[in-house]
């Protein structure tokens, strides 16, 4: 091991190392190797480049720092502590990985300031950062350098770059020439199982170059080399990847450079040896004031930059518009949706809800100037592009529509990044069956509590001939299972408009609009001012005293209404409940729930499996739906084949009453 | 458009084109562009290289053909029809995409012979093919060229190569030097949304080269170029990617080369024009006998090769072993598991079920010679490697353990490929939270009905400090939602052994063994010969007449037993049901179900959300579990924090009775 020449930045970096090894040791759990290995790179990045103000952690024009290798969480906790973030005092560091602390095992967005995104599931950070860099470039195109001019820096590990999502992210970033995205790869040649050559022979530098990136390398323990690389990266119009050759666990003399140091505490002896090796003669969790002062200068520089920015904002003509977007102000949207609903109740269109979604988007996008549409190469199928929208291209970011490519996972993570960046409101579409492809990013939207909007069309066997690979059957259940996600499955154009209002006004909950491929009649034929979809479920057809209640969602509401007609002809009174959003219904009070659901026997109807329907149905109630995978055939043939018909509901109803 | 010089292979290819455009037109749905564009490449591949016998579609040493771009399903249906597969007559082609036909919208494994894997979800084909090529190389290392010596050919589109899973697949394939894997990329520069340059600037050739692949290119409409490329690919020790420059919809004079031809019928006029352009003067679905004869020669060549192979097999010393592996014979496994269970009932170990899983694997892997272990870089955490196992390396395939790298999705798809190849039985592990990363491949295991075995450890908040990103909460529900997947969550070492027996003897159902990070006592303390886990749920503690029934799974069975003890101390009789597999319990008869569940009030307990528990619980029953995401803290603190405790069960029980 080369002897450490103690410079100012080495001292600053050693403070990170000390805090990381002490915190992991105290918690008896965590990953010291990565923070110790990347401490020099992170120190140079923050010391010489990062433009942030810990007293204003949400300053819109701050540089973004994304720790994609989230298991190295002590790196960011140590840095934010040293920078003086008010909510990251030394007690938080001591409480690393303990109940109620802000210092969770992996960085959690919302737990503490200065954490731009929740990371830990590998690859999510780099893919989310792509969205942040897209947002920066879009807003820069709208507001110019005076208001928007910042970098997005990422530290990524071998794991991030092995995950498939990294491919989608770097392909998209390279294509869009996101020149202000800079990824520092912790090239330490170690994974949990051992050396990286156990499982990969990838030439990462060639790989990034193939994706159109600017590629550099540096010794990750030599500040001048690190700084030169970052400097060059900032100047290049392409996104940059800097391969930082590092020694994992740098400073721990007997364990560094080995996978032993990856995910386990060093132990008291090795920590003592590391203190000696690093010339760090301070006690556990002790940082000399001189080192706090050195880190504090970064914060002061940032505060100064922010003050200058505030002045520019205050004199900018776009000030009000800029702030409205930052605040995600919905303005006249509710009124516009209400007017549109009124028109629908007159027109009573018979359209697929994916088409109804596009019609609603005409209203949404005309009202909100900061929406960003997109699709994973299914624009003409998802119908996510409204008439006024303009596609973004690598050389023109003045548009508002993104062609994410055949990259559902990359799209979902990028949308999270756009939301997290702030000032833009993204939604993006794919086929619902491929929600599985982006599920880890959907989960992160929900866990972070950010209002990313997913548009999932072709939502059942109703898509027909494409067959079981493309037909969602278990997806409604599996998506409803994700906590804090609103799954909205509208039955017609009216409910679709209401679903869009919910999605565009949501602040802390991601939403998913689930839409049909096939045409559906307007079932809400009379105008109601209230957004009934926001109730989760409501009485669509009320026969007064009821013999039976039919509960349905989306495309099956039409079938339920038909069944109710048939039952009425036989003198049986059937109520029909439309239930576009289970999660919102759960939030209603008990009185409303009983009012809607009644006490008569119930039949649920959804072209999907029953799991999750126990919210409405008891053991003596019935369900008309799917029990397994679909098949390839025209949709009407499939509904008949799987017995999801008005006749089936009628027959169940007669049995129940 | 260059004039078509009609050679034998052009005629053969035009037969594919004609069938594709006619079938899509008749179905009024489907993708003609890809089969027409790749018809020449596919014809040269089959005519000059493919070694298959349509009369013995499961011949172990056949070449594998994977249509990764599954939307071009008419390509493989047309080829299999022309080759004379008995179950692919012209009526099947005419019934393309109709109910009950073998010619589904996307190729479905098991629907017809000669379909090696279900494709359609993009990228799955290429990633599954990696598993097939791994299996070939492993079996070749065991049995030599006489018995195992075949190629895996893949046709992949732009979509396949944009999906993240393709990165995991090609990185793994390049690393392992899968020289007999040959990918033909349909380089047509068109996606559904338009030209590929809408969303990608990737240099695919450089990208594959960076992953260690041998890269070639050819004009996809010039047979000699195609053949030369395939010939060179077969000789290279690296996996090969051939960039085939093609014109999508080749032969349709007015629409070819445009995204209009990607996913919609050509229309009668354009089909007539194409017939003229291609000099194809036969009616719809008419193929001249001369062309059938030309394709038939491929089949005859394959039949001859197979006969020679059968002779070699019959004289091979490894014949019995080879056939036993092909037949997936479980031999003495049930007896070995029973003996092991007997020992466990004496030892009563207190171990994490992930450790119990490793202990069971000692028995499994000592008994079955054809298992293939693996992990997505979490070998020491998943404990998937048993003592006798040897890691496979790029230059030595005699082992039986795969380091899949940090590639959950690639691992899952590769395991599907190993199963589909035949003769090997793979299982592979990751953290359960990252089941989301490989969900599309898990779904395909279930849809195809192949017994891929997933090992998902760290299965709840019980993993502790890693926090909510790593803690499954909704995963049990979302995985149980997948039809035809057995989710097995054993409570102790005994149930874990039983779960492994179920997994290793399953023939048409994928299995998932869900295991704890934390230690758990043996709850089944008395030996039972029967595999009770195979019942799905069973009475673990039977107090005779019951006041209440507590149903729990996995790590919560210990808590349920503790609660029952506490209740007994207060004179309340609580039965405890261990329910390791909901799906298997559903298959039991009504008498058994009532016997186990009883009629007393019920309390479910699982450190996960309630969704799915309506299988056991009615609206008046109780559930002790999670309602949202977890947190970062030591496991005991979390169980207490989220109130998943014996005390909570006791309190619920008292309320219920």
C-alpha cells in the first residue's frame, strides 16, 4: 500500500473514511468498503465543483449528487454531516441503521435533506439521474443559463453497471447528449461474491463509448487526476463517464482491496490499524473543527451562488412561470376537467380508454405548461402524445414529449428523476403487461412518495390477438399490492378524465392510469361535478332497494351494466358499483363505504384474477374474472371463452339471491 | 428497390414472406414486417446450417432456434410449416391468432413443436438463449462432442437490444465465452414509433465487442454474405453477433423500409403488389410442392443426423446417466429427504431458513447429479452453494455452480433457458425484494410451465438494517398473484427440506423458495414421513377443540406458536396452522381444508401485506402483518415497531373470541 501523503483534501476524505468505519462498526452492519474507496473522489467533487447550499437543500439550480451505489450510504451521510446539513448531526451518524434515525441502511429520499433519490436497488440511481439531467436540459432550454445551469453527478459501482437498467439509461443518455451528466464509476474490481472477473469481462469504457459517451479515467486516490477528469467531463457536450480506479476499503491496511471489506464491519483491530495508516488520531465520531471548517467552505460557496441565483430569479421575466412549475401548481386544471366532463356527458363517446386518455391529455396539456409526455416506443398505441406536443430530440430540448425507446425500466426511472428534479411533471406509457419490466422503479416512486404518472394501456385479455405474453391477468393485483400507489382503472371517458385530474394533482403518491385497447361506451351518462373516481368506488346504477350489487372496474363496467339491465328485465334489482381505484375507496369513511357497497350479495367483475378483491367481497360473494393466463384470439372471442360476460354475472346473481 | 434475383433460397424465403403476409392479412392483426425482412437470413440459416429433425422435435442434440423478436411469430410458424412439423399444417397458418390455434400472436412454448421458448416480451429470447448455450457447454463438458455439440441461434430485433435484459445477457455470454451462441440482429433501423434514431444512437457492434463478442455484419438479403457470416461465427470461440442489414417488410414495394409495415396488415393491394414484386404467383396459403421439397431436404438432413446421434448414444458408456438427466429423474431424492427430515427432528436446529436451504441442498445436490446452482452475486447471503459444488469459469465448464453476476433478470432468463434446453436442473438466488428485477422472466417460467427454481432469501423486515428498499412487503402477494407459480415459504429446516423436494420434483410448475435471513427454531419437532408442505397448509399445533386458529407462514410461525403458548396459559385453545404454500393448499379437497382451518375465528400472521390472505380469512377474521413499507433497524426492533408479535396475536385472539 502506498503511503498516504496528507493534503487538505486527503484530510477531508479521511474524515469520511473515519465516520464510515466508525458508524458501520457501531451499527455492526453496513458497507464500509465503498465510502472508504470513493472518499477521495467524492471529496474532490464536492470541494472543487459541487454547487449546493445546505441551508436551502431544495434550491432548484443546485448540482445534483446521486449515490447510485446506495449500499455506500455512509459516504453521503458523512458528507452531508461534514457540510453542515442541519438535520444530519453527529447523533444521526451514531444512529446509523437504527430505528427512527435519518441514516437508514440505504439513502432514503425524504428522510434527510441532501438525499436526492432513494438508492440501494442497484442501477436505479444512474437511471434516475438520467431523468434529472433530462429535466435540467429541458428547463435550460426554456429558461436559459441564468436560471437553470447545473450538473448531475453520479457515483456508480460495478453492480449498477451490471444491472440491465444501466444499459437503458446510458443508451438514452448518450442518444440525448446529456452533456451535464457525469458518472464516476467506482472501478474497484470487487463485488460481494469476490473479484468482478468472477462474472464479467465487460470493457466498461468501450461500452459507454459505444453508447455515445465521453469516457475518461483517473486514479481515484490522486486528487489532481480526479479534478482534471471532472473538469474535462464538464466541458464535453456528451455525457461523461469517468472510470475511477480505486481500492475498495482504502485505508484499512489488512482488508482493503478485498471483498471482505464490501459489506461487513472492519472490526476494532482493523479500525485501529486504519486510523494509524490514515494518520487519523481522533476518537470515534470525533472530527476536528479545522476539518469541519474546510467542508464548511463548500457550503459557503454554495450559499453565495444561491444568493446570486435568487437575485437573477427575482428580476427574470419568467419568474412567476418558473415558480409555478417548481411548486407544481395545478391552476385551472380542475375547472378545465369539469368543463370537459360536462361536454363528455353530452357527447357520450364510445372510445377505448386509451383514446379517452389522449382526449383528456388534450385538456391537461393545454392547461399545465410543465407536463412531459412519453412512451416506451408505443406512442401510437398508448396514445400519450396530445396534439400540441413536440418531440424532444438530441439537439432540441424545447419540446415536451420524450421517445424513451423500448426501455420501460429506463423510462420509469427517468420519470422519477424528472419528478425529483422538480419543475416538470412527467407521465409515460407502455403496455400494462410490461409494468413488470419497470416494477422496481415503480416501487421506488411509491417508496419515495413522488407523483410519477404511469400510463398502462392494453390492460387485459381485451387486447386480443397478441396473446398471453401481452395480456395482464395478475398485474392489477400485483400493482395494487404496492403500498402508496394509486392504480386507476377508469370505465369510460368521464372516469378517464377524472383519473387524469387525480394523477396531475397528486403530490406524494405515484399514479397509474390503466386503459383499455378496446372501445367502451360512456357509462357515466349524467354530469356530476364531483370527481367520483377520487372516491375510489361509487354507485353508478342505483335501483333503490337492491337484490344484488355488481362491482366492476374499467372495461367490465359495461358488462356489469348490461347484466343489470338483463336482471331488471327479470325483476331483479341490481346495483352497479364502478370501482376505478381500490386504494382511494379504502380511504373513505365507513358510512360512505356501506352506502356504496350495500348489504345485498355481491358479485365482483374484472378481467383479472380475484386476488385483492377481498376488499369488497366476502367468502359468500361471487367473482367473475380470470383464474389463469389468457390466450391469443380476438377480444370478443376471449371474453366469451373465459366466461366474462353479462350472462355469467346474471347466472351468478340468480344463484346468490 | 433492387430487383430480386430468384434463386432457390430466394424462392424458399418468398414462401415465408407469402405465408406471413397472407396470415397477418387473414387475421387482420400481426406483424408482417419482421418475417418478410428476415426471411432471407432465416432461410440461409435453416437451409445451410440448422440441424433439427421435425419428426423428433425434442432430440437433445438439435440446434436451438430462438425468435427473440417474438412479434415476428409468422416467421417461425411459416418455417415450421414448410419444414413439415406434423402439428403445423396449413390450417394452423390460416388460423393465425385465432382461439385454440397453435399459432398464437407470439410464439408460445408448448403450443407447437419446434418452438423452443415463449417470446414476445422483448429481450427474453436472447437472454433465455444464453441459458441454452450455457447448458450446451456444460453438457458438452460432461459428455463430449459425440453426444452434445449443437448451436443456439437467435434472431433479435432492435427492441430486444434496447431492453436492459439484453445487457445482462450479452455481458454474461461474453464473459463465459459461449462460442456456440450466434445472434443475428435484424438491423432494419425501424421501431414501432418510427426510425430507431428517434430513441437510440447505440453502436451495437461496438457494444457487443465491448462485451467480448465476435462481431460480424452482412447484407441480410444476400445469401452468400449471410452464409459467410454464419460460417465465420460458428468457427469463433466467442459468442457471435451478426448485424444483418435488412429492409423491414422486404418485398412489399410501397411500404417496405417504413414503420407502417411493422405491426399492421399490408392490405390487399399491397399484398398483390408484393406478389408481383417477389414473382410469387401462387394464391393465398398456396405453396408449390417443389418448395415444400426444398424445405423438406433440411428435415431429411436433420433426421439423418439424429439417427447417427442415436447410434452414438446407444453405444455410449454415459447413456443411462445422460437419459436420466434428460428425463429429469429424481431417483432416490424423496428417500434422502425423508432420512434427512428424520435427522432434523432429532437435531432440531435453530437456523435461518436460508441456512436450512443450504443444508437441504447438501442432500439435494448429493443425490441429483444434474442440478446447477447459482446466485446473482449473493452466494454468501443466499447460501445457494453446497459443499461439493464447483464454480463454472469461462475456461472450465465441468462445474455445477454459476456466478450470474449482479443480473437478476439475466439469471432468471438464463435459468429458463437451461431448463428448456433439458438435462440440467437450475436454481438461483437473490434477495427477495429483487424478485421485482426478474419478474418478467419469472412470469415466463409460469406461462411456459417449466420448473425453474428461484431461491429468494431475506424475505421480510426480518432482514433488518438494509431497510425498506431491501425489505419485501408486497412481494409475497405479488408473486402469489402469478398463475402457475408455487411460492414456498418454509417455517423451519424441516419445511425447507420439504420445499426443496417439491421444487426438485416439479415438472410443469416453477417454484420459489422464500427464506429468512434471521434464525428460526425447528417448529416441526416430531418426524412425519409425509411431505406436509406439499399440502400447502397443515395443522402444526392441534389443541383438539379450538377457540381460535392462528395461520402463519415462514418466520412468523415461531411467533404464532409462541402466541398459542401464551393463550394456553390463559386457558384459550389456539390451533396453529403452518401455511408454507397457498397454491398447494388451494389444490386440496374440501374435507382436508375444513379439517385444517376449522370453524373457529382465525388470525393470519405474516410479515407482509394482507392481500391474498382472503384465501384463509373472512371479513370477521384478523390479520397481524404489514400495511406499508418497512424501515431500517435491527430485526427485533422492527418486529416490535410494526407490532408483529405474539402479544399482538394474543390481543387479537382475545378480541375475536
